[in-house]
C-alpha cells in the first residue's frame, strides 16, 4: 500500500489491491490476525526471537499482496525485536491491530 493507495475515510483505511489476487486476500488478512495474536503472546513471554521471525515474515509478504504498510510494520517489528525494544514492539502491534480492524480492500 503506497501513500497514493491508502486513504482514510472516517475510521476506514482504504487499500487498493489488484483484482487478480482478490481470492487470496481474505486468507492473507486472516493470517495477519493470527500473527497479531502470536506477536502479543511472544511479547508477553519476552520471546524476541519469535517476534523477530514474525516481523520478518510480515516484511516479506505484505508488499506482494499490495499491503506495503504491513511490510513496513514487519520491518519495524523485526528491528525492534533485535534491539529488545518492547515499547516499540507494543507500539507497532497496536498499529497492526488498528490497521487490521479498519482496513477496507478495494479491488481493481
């Protein structure tokens, strides 16, 4: 998601995605919600290795589906985990939660 592709309308975050991958997007977003739960659990345990791994996975997959913000958050999470910066990890988890709760996908 580039700045041009993202627009806030009320609480919704609009993301434009290629219609050729429309059938993949629900599963992709479902998996990111699972990642969110795993990130929260890993943070509660202080498991920075798992947090780094999850961030790396998000960094690698987000852009391929048209969700550049997920790529950016994944990179930030991975870096914060390597630094064991729990405050930054928590901040990025909150941003991911907000994004997943408010994203509206437009295909075209």
